DNA sequence: CTGTTAGCGCGTTCAG
DNA sequence: CTGAACGCGCTAACAG
């Protein structure tokens, strides 16, 4: 069609260690050492080589390096979704800590599908990531088997289990749900509802809530399963349904603070008294919980700490150091605010 | 110290193509073909080989494959931060589209540091990613040079420029700021403020706002630079300062909807009339903008579309197909709601 | 349809 | 302190 001289002309070949070595009059291994263990090279040649590296714009091929050394300096993290703030803090903790040590983060999203997780795990093993961070403790048998076979360090997060694949950094969702039940009951609420998705951790929290209510002899909680697309909106819709379809409910416990905040905003809009007409409680202690009116009672957990802990465990493992603990129960606590 | 028989005993070696080939009585290249181009293998042997692959739990080493084929099927994305929802939508768009085609996303965070970006770009080039997505259009000379030298497909996002490195999917921040200025002026506001960070895109928006106000002969806008750690809180603090230190301001334009929402919530808390006492406008049309009271006037942009478009351009480039457009101006529009 | 021959660019032995 | 050989596991040509 057109007759431009030539599109940018993909450079035929990238600069390689050999090229630098030839230019500097040394062997490629010396160049390698200048990069990976400079102290093993005489200052004179080191400086010369460094100058050539800079002037030639040499960038080491980490792919080849990884293949040869069997270390990629990549950690993969698999989360249900990145578009909601719930896991963002964990990812940030992970990323920060790993980045400082020269590791990169490879990201996978499952959209809460176990199948998707299984596929991602296969790909990540194939990529020879140095470590893997999983969300939750429920995984397909295939996933567990592959991970064990690959022998790669794994951290499961955001929950606890007696049978971790390898390492664990989380908290007890069931106990947290129960604690919230106990707290709400003790505050005098008797007809409760749980609003959230049907993912394993949400289910654990309802189960805990239910156990608590049974124990106190209170009525079974209403369980509203919401689509987890738009959180604030889900909260708004949920409170609407609760108010009309279950007018007896006097306290609602939400799967996370964003949904709870959506409910709080809707109550404000409708002029419904919180906690007078209905009490609201969230989960995770996100920023929004303190900013809505009334401020939300919530379950405080350490989302950021989960990421940090996971990263630290992986890093000590990478260094070949022994782990003092492979399982970290990061705990939770009820944070009482004005919404209950 | 202890005398455990042996820690989990890192499997000596992973299963390789050779192993499968030997077991199946074919050559390793046949195994390769069964995986990469099954149609070139007779159904009989294919099934045999597939059975062995499954039973032996063989997982191809993508590192070696990438080295040999010079395609890694990895795309890297560099964002200022992942812990705020602003870029999350873009990442989701990218990730969804890429994932469907078998690509993975490698993530980098700069915390708004150009230096950090430069370093990340080097590492990602070293990892031989197939493509790179950058946030913004302002990059260090080193970054630009390396990217051109590497000849790898690059998409810059979230802004426009006359001198893109390669491809571009964004919108005009300066014009968007000006449009908001025009809109607010036309609504009768005369003393405006801009609240945001000092990143290039934020600065472009204030510049646009300033240009609009000058053009209309209105007063220079107050510019409040906020730390970008906690968005809602930043909004709350900003509105506080505005109200006391700049009581003449009658309209505030925020760098994004989350900050604006923080301001709106604080106004609600203090009983300050919006827009009666002060008008509030946000940016990006995030979910929260429609959920606070009053709903926020904002600048609608297509964060998700940016990700999709970037992914599509990269993918067609990977397929060697020609691009109809290397620059996509995704536009913006003023979305009038109740806060102005 | 199948196999053979070459690297991809580097790190890891081991010698000097 | 420096270098030579070898192989990491795979794909890309070509050949049969």
C-alpha cells in the first residue's frame, strides 16, 4: 500500500553478554560476574566492563538466566479479582516486600472460579515461578497435587486450615463470623442477616454467625447472596430487600465494608436510622468503614499484613533459611463503631 | 540439630518433554507438536502422547519455550499503585482480554516515581515480555531509549501526547480539566479550587482548569496538593482546609471521585450544603460517585476501555497484523449530577 | 506425519 | 581473579 522506507525495523538481535564481552575483551563469564557478583572481579576490569554495559545498553536476558539457574525471581499471586479493594491491600504488601528484594509479581484472576485457578496454577508452574500465593484454602485436588509435585513454595492466604498445602497466612473466618454474632447478640440484636457472596470465606463467616446465634438460642440468620460485581450498589440493593422482605431484621452483617458502606449510604439517603432501625456491620476495616456516617462496626483484619507475611515467608524460603512458623494466624478483632 | 529423615525432599527434577517422549516411544518434538499444533500429529499417536502427558503430570517449561521461540506470552503493566481503584479497572480490562488469549500479566508499581519506572522497564525488557503497558506519557529519556532499542510493543495510557513511544490509549487530561472549568463557570461558580496529587495527569487537569478560568476572566483556582495515601481521608481533610482557609471558594474539582466522595461525606457529616455552600466535582466516574449523597458531577472516562484497547492493540501486534490506529483517543465527557 | 540438527543466552561446574 | 566446557528445556528450520 504505502511505501515508507521501512517500519521501525525490529532490531535484528538484542545485545548479548557475548557482545559486551567481546567489546571489552573478556569472556562472557566475566561480564556475568560483574553483574551478579562484582566483588569477585578486579576493580579495573569491572569498571571497564561496566562502562561497556552502559554504553551498549546491555540488558541481561532473565529468561535464559532463569533457565540456567532455575530461579526466576518471579512470584505469582492468584486472587479472585483485582478490581475491588479487598485484596488490593494484600497485593500491595506482597508487591512492596518482594520488589525490594528484586522479585516481580505475576498476577492471576480467577473470578472466584476454581477451574480458573487450576489452569493458572499449571501455567505458573510452567513458568517456573519461585513461589506462589493463593487466596483461600480451598483448591482442586489437581491443584494440590501439582503444587506438591512441583515442590514450589506456596502460601495460602485469607483463611485457616488444618491441611495447608505448604505455608499459610490468614485468619479464622468462621471464628470471626461467630465473634460478630456474639457481639451483636450481646448488644441486644436478635434478628440478624448476613449479606455476601457464596465464596468459601463468606460461607465460613455465615456459618460462624449461625453457630453463634444457635448457641444463644436466637433465630437463624437471613442469608442474602449478592452478585459480587458492584459492591456499593450490592449493599444498597441488599438493604432495600432486607427492609421490605425481612422487616424483622434488626442487624445486618456484610461480607465486606464496601457492601456495608453501600447499605449505610442508602440508609442515609432514605433517612433510615442506623443503628436505630437497623444495625450495620462490615468486614475487613477498609478505609471507607470509618468515613461513612455512621462509622461502621467491622471485623478488623490485617489484609496488608497477610501480604507482608506471605512475602517474608517466601523470601526466607528462597534464601534456604528455615522457617520458624509455616502457619501464621494473623487474627481478627471486633472494632466497635457507631453503626451498631 | 534435628534428625528428621529429610525435609519434603525437593523433587530432584521436573518431568520434561524427553521423559514423556521416551515413555511414549516417540521423539520429544512430537510431544511438542501434540501440545502446540495437535493437528499436525496423527490422532493415534496424539492420544497416546496425551495420555502420557496427563499420567506423568507433565507441565511444559515455558521459560525454555520462551527462550527458544522468543515469545513469552507475558505482558507487563506498570501502574503508579494498585491499592486504589483508579487503575484497577484498566488492569481488569487488560487482564481479562489478555487472559483469554493465553497471556499473563506481570505487574509493576512505581508509587509515582519515574526512577522506579525506569528500573521496572529495564527488568521487564530483560524478562523479554511480549508487550508493555505504561501509565501516562511522561517517561525518562532512558526509558524511551531502551524501549525503542528493544523494539517491543508499548502502549502508553491515561493521557495523550504528540510523541508517543509506540501506541497510545488515553484521553486528553488538559481538555478534560478545561471542560470542567467551562462547565462550572457556566453553572455560575466563580471561585474554584483543584484538589489532587502532583502527578503529570493531575497537573494537566489543573492546567486545563486554569486556562478555562483565565479565558472566562475568573479568578485563578486554588490548588491544594494532597498526599495520595488515603483517598477518602484526603478528601475530608481537603474540604476542611478549603472551608476555613479559602472560604471564598464555591466549587471544588477533585483529582478523582474517591477524594471527592471523601469531601462529600465530610460535608454531610458537618451539615454543609452541597452544592449550596460549595459545589463538588470528581473525576473518572467510579462507582462511588453515584452512591454518595449528593451524587457527584464528574468527568466520565473509560478506564476499563483503556485496558481493553491496550490489550487489543497488543494482541493484533503480536499476531503480526497491521494496526488501523496506533493512537486511540477514548475521550471524556462531563457527567452532571447533583453535587454541582 | 515424523525425526534430526541447531541453537536461544545464560549460569554452573571445574580448571588454571 | 579468570576462562572453557557443558547443559538448562525447548522450538525452528529442514529433512525423510
